[in-house]
C-alpha cells in the first residue's frame, strides 16, 4: 500500500518560541560551560594582572601549577546554569521581539529598517536575560576570585545570600547590562549582516544543511570578535565589582566610578586576548548549534527579514 507523505504544519506561538528558547538555552550553556577554563584564566588576569601577566597560555600554566588542573573548572556549575537561563531569554526573546517588530512595522518596513530591528530586539532580549543571569554570574565570579569561598554553586549561592543579602547578586547588574547589551547588539547585528552577505552570494535555499552550518560558524566567529571588543571594558569592571563586597555605605555607582578610574583604558582591556579567543569561539559554535537544534526541533516558523 502506498504511503501518503504528510507535510508537517509550521509551528507558531508558544510551541515555536519555546523551541527557540530551548535551542538558545542549550547552545549558550554548552558553549560557555565548555570554555569555563578559558573564563577562569581570563577572570584571573582581569582581577590580578600583576600576578597573571604571562598571557593566556602562561595563565593556564600558573593556575595549574598553583592550584591544580581542577581549578580550571571553578565556577562551572553557575556558568552552565546561568547561561542556560540567559540563552533561553536571549535567543527566544530575540526571535519574539523581532516578530513583534515585524507585526508592528509591517514586513516591508521591518525589512527596510532591519538593522534597527536587530538592534532593538537583541537589546530587549538581553535585558530580560540579564535579570536571570546576574545572580549566577555574581556567584561564579566570587568562586573564581576566591577559590576557598565555597565548594560549588549551591554552597556559594547560599553563602552570598545569607551573608550579603539579595542585593549582592545584583551589585553587578549595571555593569552586566553595560557589558551584555552592547555585546548582544553587536553579536546579533554583525551575525545577521555577515550571514546575509554570505547568502547573497550563495543562496540559502541551494545550500545543504552542512554548508548552512558552516555559514553560521563563520558569521558567528566574526560577530563574536566584534562583540568582545565592544564589551571588554564592562566585562573587566564586572569582574572587579563582584570580586569582593563593597565598603559599608558604598553604592554601586560610587564603586563603578572608583574602579573605572583605577583601571583606565589600558586596564579595561586586561585579558582581551583570552576573551577574543573565548568569545569568538563560543559565538561561532553558539550560532551553529542554535541553527542545527532549531532544525531538529522543527522550529522553522520564524520570518526572515534579511535581503
């Protein structure tokens, strides 16, 4: 008996955006988690440049020599959990807000002004993503900067909550917004533009799934390098403000001004080599994994506004 081929209905609404969110959660948690050792070295260079002054490779050797190889996985728990939540809000939110912009502006206007749509959608998505990420990022930095502080995510999170209150988790919320929003805006808009350029030469409809993954990797790499340069000063300030509690009565704004004066331009870019490698690599793989997981989940109902 002949088998009738059925076309799967295109997803929409919660069914579609929950898949975008899951794909984003997986791609961000896996990539950030895998690069925890690089993040540990990068954070050490930012927090103690006088000691960790031999670059990324030298930093790896110093950490292993002084604390053992296991120290390179310090903070892996909060990194994985934090970026799982952040990835869900970031990628799912980006797709959602982009669709809302299309609904509001109409397809033609959204396509005409797509750079603005990409920037606004990514900024809004990142704002909500950072609300979820901030407590876990604060815990991670405390664990990395003070290796004896606690034994892991649950212990570190609980100790900070008990000793310093909820406010301690959001002491770095200003810097994390200052870092992550420009980072994400650069990340998405550069990715979209590079991918659009690639598909203008090699039409997407004619590409195999493997070649589309290659485009995602290449576009993500360029996007990651641009995003790292844009957000590096705020990343250094975030590491500094979460290293230790502030003095009694010292507000976050006061601490940020103080840290900014101490760092200067040169100090703000401490650890840029490690971060370029880290962010370029993870962004390339994020977009590749995100694209492949979307296909696997059948999340193909989004509207593209690129030319």
